[in-house]
C-alpha cells in the first residue's frame, strides 16, 4: 500500500492530484483545512486543503522501494483512538464534488458517535443500578430512591466516584433540598425545659441521662429531673440511681398539680428534663394524659426518641401517634444495634423534623453524638463505620464528676433544726417542717460538721457519716418527731 499526503488550494484540485498519481481506485484516509500562516521570511502561506490518500496498486518500479508514508497521525486527523485501523474513505471519480466528500465524512462521524454513546450510557446505567441496589438494601423507600437519584444525576451527573468527597457533598445537598435537616444544640446558658417522649424501650431515659451528663459536666449547668413514669416497676428507682450518679435532684410526680409544684422548686435550675412513660402507638388514654400535661406548661424542646432498630412501618406509625404533642426535634437511638439505616432516612423525609442527636452504646455520656448531614450520609454509605462523639476531644474520654463533688454546684446551703443533730438539703421534706425560729443555715458540709451536725439519711445519703453520733436523750417535740440532745 502507498500512502501520501496532498496539499491543494481546493478540494477539487486535491482530488485531481490524487487521481493523477494513484488512479481512480485511490482511497481517502483523511482531510483537513489548512489555516493561513506565515512561511519563510514572514511571507504568508495561502489557506488550502490537505488530503491523505492511499492505494493498493504498485508498479514494477516502486514495488521494491520502501513505501512512502506522508500521512497525518490518528490523533491529529481527528479520528478517535478507539477507531484506529478503521478508514473513512471515498472512491475518487470524475463526478465527485466537495459537498459529496463532506457528506461522506459526516456519515463517518455519525458512525463514530453511535459507537461512543453506548459507552457513556453504560456508565450511567451502571451507576443507577449500583445506587438503587445499595439504598434498597439499606431499606430506603423506592420513591425516595428514585427522587434522590433523579436529582443527583440532573444536577451533578453520574461521573463522580462512588463514596468520594464530591459524591458525598452532592448527596448531602440533595438530601437537604428534600427536607432532611439537623439542629445543633442551642446555647446551654439559656434556661430551657426539655420533654422526652417515645415508645417503651426506645432509649428515652438513657438519652436524657447522657444529655444531662454533658450539661452538668461539660457546661457546668444545674439540671433537675421530673418524671411522670411512676407506674412502671422500678422506673422511679432507676432515675434515682441516675440522679445520685450525676448529682441532680429527681422528683416523681403523678398529677399536674404536683408537676407545677416541682417546677416552682426547680426555678433555680438552668435546665429541667421531663421523663415520660413509654407509650404504645394504640395507647389513646396515655396520649390524652400527655397532651393534657403539655397544654399546661411551655416546653422549649419536645424530643421524640426513636430507635434505629424499629421497622420502617412502625416508625411511621409512631410519628403519627405523637403528632398531638407538637414534636420539635428527633433523637435517633441504638445506632450500634443495626447496619440498615434506610428506615431512619425515611423517618426524616416523611416527618420533615430536624434530628438533634444520635445515640449508640451504653456509656454515659460518650455514646451521645450531635447529628450532622455528614453523619447521615456516612450511615447510609458506610453503615459499619463509627465516628467519634461530638463532645469528646480527640484522645480523651468524657468524665462524669462524682456525685459528692457535683452536688455542691446547686446545693448552695444546708439547714438544720436547733433541736436536732441532723442537717438537711433545703428541699428535704424534714427541712420544710422546721419552724423559722429553730432554723439554722450552714453554707457547706464542713460548716455543719464543725458544729457537730450529721447528714440526714433521706436527702444527704450520698454524704458519708462525718462522725458517730451518740444518742444521749430522746425528746418529743410538738410534731411528734424525735431529736437527739448532744
């Protein structure tokens, strides 16, 4: 085969040159226009046409000579590399025109585009299939999968690598536009009342204890607990144990009147946490009682605590059942007990409520984490990966201040009866019975101990016995209660 390049002012003239040298059976390999440029000594070169042609015919004089190759490379001629070896050719005859030649090249270009398009479409289809399979396996509803996928491809395409930073950022933007939101904790210095609601076993009490530990230990705030969960076996006792560990007062109440009295006693508290009994989705009576309670007070934060292990259909029923309480925030618990989080994302999309915290594990307070969009995307794409809780500095673990030291932050003073040897917390039932004329005030435990008073076993059981009291003589006072003379 002989291959040679021909230059001419026009296509017609170039074809004549090719026909003259190679004959009518020559095949055109490529053609391109020559732009006007400067030649030797700055003289302008005229614009023209460059055509590369080939022929299979040889004469006896040239058959033994090396083949003359004056062709343009595949890249330079505009032919894609994946079509190397294929030729876009036109048979040369006397009737050929420039327009016929261009039509031939256009036909070849269409063929090239047809070969390229299936490859691009294949990449997009592969991306869609992977996306659908992954999110369906996570339990996300089909309608949300299609909506997210459509928005993702329309805005960002399917070229981003799965799991890359650009892909995660695009996914966060799409979720945010679809109503998935997070609400970081507000200023801890602002006094607030927090209500915790949710089904039995969802983790309300644990979430409340973790958040309390952060407020008391990290932010040094005074926190008080009020619980309506007085019917469940050992519920109040469990809260009392938590209260002693965290150094906070706990008051069980069973009526709105008692509840209002507790609120008045907690006026000096920075934050008041309200614990409620677990309620089933069909417990109409309990919902009516909780709704009545909420109508008598202003609660700043109404948390609905939902477990990540709950089935998708049940989560939606729980959301519907708790709508009368005007829920403001979500807390998703037990993230460590599952590896499928599509039901959580379904809950966020259906409710349009912001999620504030995630909880996992049993540690207090290390297992509480502030909710972020990054965390939600991470749960969906990498369900087995864990991240560090938001409130714990790198390399350190959160520390709970012991009850005996923590108590002094809100127990500003102690009181005692002049006719007794016991000192009490001001809110103790025995302290409230002391007559004003017999009331003695101590600024600290040490102050009371220096005057030979010992702690009350009811309200100051956390304080170790300072000294052994000797009962010298028992007397009866007006209310029939004994006191010990020193």
